[in-house]
C-alpha cells in the first residue's frame, strides 16, 4: 500500500522500510507514527517477507518526535488528524503502539540501519529492532529530559536490556551524544559498516537471516523474547512449544536434513 512518509522496497525476501521525511531528519509526526505501525503489520502478514530493514532517508535515521511549531493552516499541520475516542482511550498511544508493533507483532528478524543521528523516539525505534547496524556517522541521544519528559516509545524497556541498568540511566541522565565507537563498545550497535554501504550491507545481513526456515526463525525470536521475563522452568516449557511448532513446518523439517546430505544450498519455504 502507498504511504505518505514511508518508502518500501523489496529485495528477495527482505523488505527495506525507509522513513521519508528527510527535510525534518525523519522526525515522527502523527502520520509517520501511524505508518510505522501500519507497515510493520503489512510486513508481518506478508509470508514472502522474512526480514525487515528500517532506515532513514537523507542524512539521519530519525530525530525523534517532531516538536517544530507549525501554523495551524500549514500543510504540516494538516498531517495531524484529530484523535478519535478510541485513540484517546488507548492506554499505549501512538508511541506505545510503535514499540509493541515493532518488537512483539513483527515476529521476524528486524534490523535498524542507523544511518546518522537517532534521537528520542527515533532512538527508541532503533532499540525496538532486533539488531542495529551503523557506520562512523551513527550517533544516539536520548534527549527526553531536555524536553522535560521521561523516556517513552519503549526506551525504558529496551535500553537497560541492551546496555545494562546503570549505563542506561547514565545515557538518559546525561542526554549526551553517543558516537559510533562507544555505541559499538556498549552494544547499541551490533555491526559497523562503511558509511557508503551501510544499507546495502544491512540488507545482505538480513538476506542471510531470511535464508533460514521462516517458521523456526520466527519461533526463535518469540522464544528469546519470552525469556526476558520468565523463570527457567517456564522458559523450558515455552522452548518445547517452540520446537513443536517449528517441526510442524513439514517441508522445511525435511529440507533441513536433505540440503546437508545432498551438499547444496537450502531452499526453505515456511511450509
């Protein structure tokens, strides 16, 4: 489907989702927040998509929520529809739905190719993804306290799980820029690529992930997420369920044996 502020491309089984408001450093307005959730749902429902790469158009990934003042009769103001009653009663709101949709609903490998600054809710979007790739130009800034707000968009959940509790508080309290080298050292970035090939290399990484059996890959993500807040006993039971579901993908179960015996590349279908 067409989007106002998002571009979607396909490369084999990989979807490339580009936030496309470069004139505002891809800042999130109401429309873009909705579209991120919509495109994530579209990718989740598309069985041909096995991995998703998120990136930003222009010189940055996402500068966070768009707080630029706009005249009421401007084109940008027209982007901001009034809230329906259901939206007003939504306990998560747009910022919460972004985190839930990317992290929980989109149960396929997700990579944030952070091509420059990621701040505030844009930072949160990147850490909601499974992995983050970056270059020498990648940098992060929590920014929330500078705007007199506490963390949102899931950052309070994701950041301490990635970098640890005290380091997460350091990044939030200081609201300082974290440059690429430090980001890699503390685990905010998982792979570092040259600036000019960042997205291309991230797509290549996503293709490697998409080559595995789709059902088993999705279950691996679900099982790992479940482990974040479960006991060993509960987790072992959930692992058993995951094994059972993966093995029901009959053709892939046979293919996982046959490609090794026949010494060829696998052809997994998800069925």
